[in-house]
C-alpha cells in the first residue's frame, strides 16, 4: 500500500489506460455486437470538456493485475473464444 487513504478514499485502476470509447469497442467485440463506436473528443463530461488524463489514476493508486478484456470474460460478458480469453 502506498499510504493511508486520503479522506477515506482509495484510488484504484487497472493495468491499462483506456478511453470510454475503447471500453465500448472491446465490450462490443467480446459480445458479438457489430455496432461501430466513434469517439468524440469534444463530448462534454458532466458539463466539462476534458483535455486528457482527468479520468485516469494518479500516483499512489492501487493497480489491479486484471485487464479489461479478461474482466469482461470473467464477468460472463465475453463470447467464448473471444479476444479477451486467455
């Protein structure tokens, strides 16, 4: 552990840095959904335009070992034999 939680919070993240659009692409690929995901860098997040990095973890966060694709399959959301299966 890097230190005591600040304000009672622990920051956690996975081993990959992904945008929401990439999460959706991977989810769709693993579940057989053929829709196309198009990222829009001008999309507002709760009224604010993000410039990059605001939603990623900071130094001292706890990093999990499981990547997004593996988590999807573990949760039963992936198709058997999909790219997230190890």
